C-alpha cells in the first residue's frame, strides 16, 4: 500500500472530526450525529484498505441496552474495524490522554463524549471512569481495550482492572470481542498501512456481572480472547 492510501485514511478521520467540531461550536452536537459519523468512518476505512472482514456473533448482542465492550488491542485500526462491526448503535471509547492532545482531533473527541484516560494520574483516571459510568446510565455502550496498549506480537497481554470495575459498578454486561488480523495492516510502530488483509472479529455473548467477582470476570474475558485470537495461531 502506498503512503497516499494511508493519507486517505487520515482524510477520513478529518471528515469525521470537522463536522463534529462545527456542530460543537454551534452548540448543536447531537449524539445521533456522532453515531452516524463514527459508523461511517468505520465502513470507510474498511473500503479504503480493502479489508477482507469477517464478523461472527453480532446476533448474540441485542442492541437494546448499554454494554461494556472489551477487546484485545492489535492496532490503531481496531477502532474503525469495531465501529464497522459492533451491533450497538451508540458506542463511546476510552482512549489514552495523548490522543486528546492532538490539535482539533482531541477537541472533537471530547465534544463527541469520548472518554480521556490519563493512566499517570489516578485521580483523573477515576473521574474518567465516573464519566463513563454516567454515559452507561444514559444508555451509551462503552468500548475499551483492557490490555491498555497495543500488542507487539498479537498475543494477549495482562488485563487491567478498570473496565471490569466499571461493569461491576454499573451492572452493564461485558461483551468480549476478539480482533484478529489488524496487526498485519498496521503493526505497532509502523507508518504505512497494508491493504487487502483478512481481519476476523468474533463477538461473544454478553456476560452478566451481577453476583460475579472481579477475578472471575477477568479470567473469563481473557480466556475468550486467548481462545479466539491465539487458538489457531496469530
């Protein structure tokens, strides 16, 4: 894939951010408009990169309530791929604070109700989780990558507890999601994306959290991810 094609993906990002900023300045940023923009972005990236995408399990998740989606993290491309495949109409993501420091892009993320997480500041991180909980109570599904960082080799790393606490605090079911193949499009540290690669997204059945303990939930989600990402090799 040429550098020009990578620039086109960045152009799609700009086409999502620009109207969000305009609507925010006008005081007319509507949640349903953000939903439309983000889902369009996911589909557009799939088309631009000619990703050979297969999705299974979406029918297991009725889009009638808020969920906590948790996936492994192989690449920056996970985000558009998930927006193109997850069944919930309204999804906001937890993202590291560095993304919110990008001029205009960061402002657009905040205006669109994306959740900034500063892992170096426990107080700020707690406020971020509280904000995410408010969104869940308002019917918004939340996506996060409990590994906290992109995998270097496609294997599943240690899971962090924050998202599981969010699920337990809100009572929202956890939906485990395995993403396999985005690392071959844009691995960690790469600058140019590869087109025409296969990507598989496997969506699990919602895991009810009532009466569950933190350790058991973490083990169940990790087992799902390992099975569907590493089970037949990366």
